[in-house]
């Protein structure tokens, strides 16, 4: 990078900078812990000379902090899948059940938005299909940040909610389902040959909450890959051309992962246990009545603090699941 001709080839320069950034992201946390270990050695020597209560508390606090850093680094080392460091598309689709499931899909969207913000990631909304009465029929976000896909792939599957319905005048208990799909954002170098005759492309008017910003033209795009019945759609961009390009990018990513999974004879794993958006296929249950509990059926991890989970505290489920897959 210090060479006088470094910026003569800007594309190559940017590739090198990105490579350096990846290298630093891998080495700097290790170097920081290594430095902390040296500080720990010094602290041990000081404790031998002065084992007073204040020094002991300081040492204990330092140890807990260091232990947490090592645990986080150990976990990130496990995120060594080929695509784990990429950005992620997060898609939520309401199951059967009308407004109940649509409201649940909206609650899940809110949960993931809180997790994204708390994790320091950025997000872009590419599609939201609203239910007239309440909630969302479907939504798709792009989550930007290192290891976004590595973490969020643990969320792929069916999520079940049990509660007293706010839409039932008789206050009966209802069960709702929503499907979460996660796939990485690929760069342009990842390409899948797609026969244009296999695509059904529909355009429609982009929806919204109303007001002057509602789209007056058919700029939203929905693409169906007929052989696999994969459907992607985008309405975030102003122009139909940009929405089509983004929808094709999402379709390309899904088809690439599917072909990769088929080559590895692990198509079932690619689906993440997601099939029918209904009873018996859920990866996690969120129970608000008759008691409060969230349970991940893959690992047995559970908590009674449902409100914290719905406010984005889902690392307690993500990390045990990812550890169990290694």
C-alpha cells in the first residue's frame, strides 16, 4: 500500500484494502487478548504483594472481562463457514391464520430490528407486504455487517407464538406461525445460470403506510423461479429497474445456496428444518399464555423472560445452536 503506484489500479487497490481489513478483523482481537494476558500476569504479581479487598475485586472484574472476550473470540472462530462473514438477507413470511399470523410476523420483524441495532449492524428494508387489518404478510431486510449471515443463519425456520389473541373478542388462546429465511448477500462474482424462460416477472404498485410517499407507479417487482417455486420481491427502490436488479440478486443467492446444498447432499440442512409454516415444524416457541417461556426446540435452551427476547435478546438461542452444529 505504500508503493507509489498503489492507486493506479483502483479496483485492485480496493480489493487489497478489503483483504487487509479481513486480516485485521481476524488478528486484532487475538493481539488484544494477548496483551490482556500480559496485563493479567502483572496483576497476579501485584496481588502477591497486596491481596487487599480492593485489589482482589479489581482482579476479579478484569478476569471476568477477559473470560468474556475469550468466549466471544472462541465463538467467532467457529463462524468459519464459507459465507459466514457476508451480509445477510432476512425474510419473514406469515403462516396460515390471517391477521393473527401477520401480527406475529410484525412482532418478529421488530425483534430482529432490535437485535440488528443492538449488534451494531446496519439494515435496509427491501420489501414489506402489509396486512390490511394489522401486521405484515411478508418482509425482507438486508443486514449489513461482518458475520451477519454467520449469526442469523441460526434463525432459519418456523417460529411459533402462543398467546391470548388481541383480535379475538372471546379472549381465546391462539397459535400463530411465521417462517424466517436467511441467505447471504453475494458479490457479483457469484453467478448462477438462470434460464429467463424459467422466470415469471410480475410488477405491482409498491405498498406503504399511506400518505404522499405511496408509489403511484408499478415499480415493485416479484420474480418467481418456476422450476423451484422460489419467490423473491423488492419494492424499496424508486425505479422498477433497480427493484428488478435487487430481486434477481436475491434469487441468485437462493439458487446458489440450493445448488451448493444439493451438491453436498444436504438440502434438508439448507432448509433449516423449514417446510410447512404450521404445527410440528417449529424451531422455537414463544409462549405468552398460560405461562411465559421461550424455548428453542433444537437445543432445549429456554428462558422465562419473553419480553427481553421480543426486544432482541436472541443471542442466548443463536450461540448454543451454532455451537451444537460444530
